């Protein structure tokens, strides 16, 4: 039996994590997106999907269930995916506590930091079709994720860094493919 491993993608908003998630899903790699839990809770509360409501809900979930809440809630889904896959990717691991929980629960956790500098990220966030951010909104989200969600820890402890300052998707995909090769991961 081969070892089970988690690829946890971290990075600030607009760095390209969702683009990586979509690419890996097309390659057949199962993905768990922690942000889906926020969206589900927003829908349950019958709120409008907005950056402000996302922040309120993310923070309230962590306040109620602890800073590892999203990893704890995703654990059954991750275990289910491990029944048919050796590798599971995660988008949206924010807090240091989530990292510690995953590391303790699954042991083989590789943290991959998707990096893009702030001006590039803010430009991307302003241009995106779903939930675009103004510069002020993007900066507010950056600060909230660092100050209230302990996001700096997982970024600082990352095992790998993928520079995504180019807007060439194919360049990013080649970097991801190279990382998968280094980690010995085949499609899905």
C-alpha cells in the first residue's frame, strides 16, 4: 500500500490557488476546497455571497469551532477520498492550527505556497468575474487573513514555493507538473 499524502495549497487572495485547483481536478486529482464550507454556511444563513459576508462567516465558524475548524470539518471528506486515491489536494488551508491538525491526523502533508506579489494579486482580484475586489477590499482581506486567521504560519512553513507572478497559465501548469513529478504523483 502506498502512502497517503495531502498537498495543501496556500497563498494570499489572488495568488492563483483556485487556478491550480481547477488544473489538478482536470488531471483527476481529488480536491477539497475549505472555502466551500464558508459558501455552504452563507447559503444556510440565507446571506448574499459577498467578501464581507465571507469574512464574517469564516471568522464566526472559527470562533465557534476553533482555529482548526475547516480542517476538522473536512476530515471525513479527506478520509473518503483516500479510499480511492493516494493523494488529496486542499485549497484554502489558512490557519496554523489547520496545518497542525492535518499534520497530526494524516502525517504526510506537503504545503505548497502559490506566490504572487501584492500588486499582481490586487489586479487579478479586480478583474475576476466572480466576486471582484477593489484594492481597498483586497487589502482588508489580506489583513484579516493574516491577523485573524493565522495565515502567515502555513505560508512560512511551506515545503515548496511556486512563483505565479506571470499571467501565463501554461507556465504555472508546467511548474505544477514539475512539482507533481518531484513528489512522485501521477494523475489522479
